[in-house]
């Protein structure tokens, strides 16, 4: 909004030329989203408390896990609404809202935010302990991926090639299978963040690092000079996604203010599903899907631990981990919650650094 209102004034007052720069608007998007989270956070948390929308720890899932997390029972959830408010408001102010890539990302975030909201709503208001069925959530994620896949497949300017990190000219033309690949990325990233959201500040801290890395990747992908220098595909207008990713960083930092250990609020599925889908969508749009596996390595390990645990138990009647997802396994090994969180953050930061380094290792 500010971009469209104020930038045209640069012909009269040169100061307004600053709104042309993605770097400036990204920085402002981060600050705006952070301040919105910080200002509206207390009132939203109090409202959630009044509505008695609280975290539910089910004893029947694991008695030991219940003992470790019993103190979280009265902490409000669905705080992801605060994150979505900050992201949307920040983008409306600082992004080029007519940019097709911004619209696609906002659409994906909203779609999965609604899915997560329905899941949380059924848990909290209708007291359905598991909310939406796993099939219903998966159906929503697949439909979103299908819509995005078809839109991009029909776009004559969009490439169906999958680029491989560390290689200059190695890529694979997926053809019609590109649609299935988009579905896989969106579904996988959304579920992976959702599975990681089990400890105070764990998921949102990693989301911040992934979003920060994707903001750098978006900027160089949308900049013809940087993309040529780094030998990566140049995709016009994707630089605007830097603003979108920056808004996630700001909203995440603001939410972490209340979600850090010991947490005052949890994001719920309305936050985790939306954020995971948003990160996956950005990766698809800038053709960095495989780099998402590196930068989101912790999310991958969390999801993989659940898949392996379920498969092992069904095939061998034995468990690989004490419990899944992975962060709870380390709790069962005796690590304190804060130690698990910080160590996972450390690994996530190193993976983010490695992801940026891959731009030069080609």
C-alpha cells in the first residue's frame, strides 16, 4: 500500500525514491511485523485465555510425555493468528501487492491458515481431541499444491526444471510431473513445521532462520546481476518475495517474544501449517526446492523421525526412537527442554549458513 501510494511521489520529492528499493522495504516489513506482534500480542493472548483456548496434553498418547509437559495445560494456543495478522499487515504496507508471486504466497498462507484454524477450532470449541482428521488436513494440503502446480505449469514463463545445488548446469525437466512435485513440497513443508511445533519456541525459531535464508535466495534470484554472477536461474519479479520472507522473520521474532521458554502462548496448527506452507511456496517460486531440504534440515529430520517410527513399528513391531518426533526423543534421553531447543536452533543456524554458501559452491 505504501509502495503504491508513496513511490509515485518520487518525481516530486526525491526522498520517496527510497520505496523503490527492496532492501529498504524488506527491513521495514521486518520491523513492522515485529512491532505488530509485540503490540497486539498481549491483547490476543488475553483474549485466548478468556475464551479458554488452551493447549491440550493427552495422557493416553504418552504418560511420560504428559508428565514432562503437564505444566503447559493452561497455556493458550492458536497464537498463530497473531503471526498471520503481522505477516498480512506488513505485506499490505510494504510489498508490491500486485506482484503475482506475493499474491500466490499470501494465498497459500491464508489457505493453510484457514485449514489450521479449523483444526484448532474443532479441538478447542467442539472438544474434538484430534481436530480435523489427518485425511482432511492432507486433502487441503494436496489441493493447495495442485492449484499452485497447475498455475505454474500453465505459466509459459515458468520453468519445469528442477535445479540441483552445487552444480552449475545439472537440472531435471519434470514435465507434467512438476505438478506432483509441487504438491509434495507444499504438503511436506507444511506437515514438517507442524510436527516440529512441540517445544517452546522451537518451531518458530527455526522458521525465522529458514525465512531469513529464503529472503537472501529470493533477492539474488530476482536480481539479474547477482543471478548471473552466481550462475543461478534469473526469475524476474521474484525479488519482491524478499519482502514477504522478511515479514515472516519480523512476525516470527515478535511471536518468539511470547513463545520463548517458558512460553506464554503456542501458535497452534493455524500458525504451523500456514508457516510451513508459506516457506514451501517461496522455495517453489524461486526454484530452490532442494535447498529447502538443507535450510529446513531440522524440519526434515523431525518429519523423517515420525515416518521411520511408524514404518518400523508397523513392519517390525519395534520402535527406532523412544518417541517421535525427534525433539521428544531427546527429552526422553534426559535433555532439558531448553537444551533441546537451543541445540536444535544451533544446528538450524549452521544449516542456514550452509545454504547461503551453496550459492558460491557451484
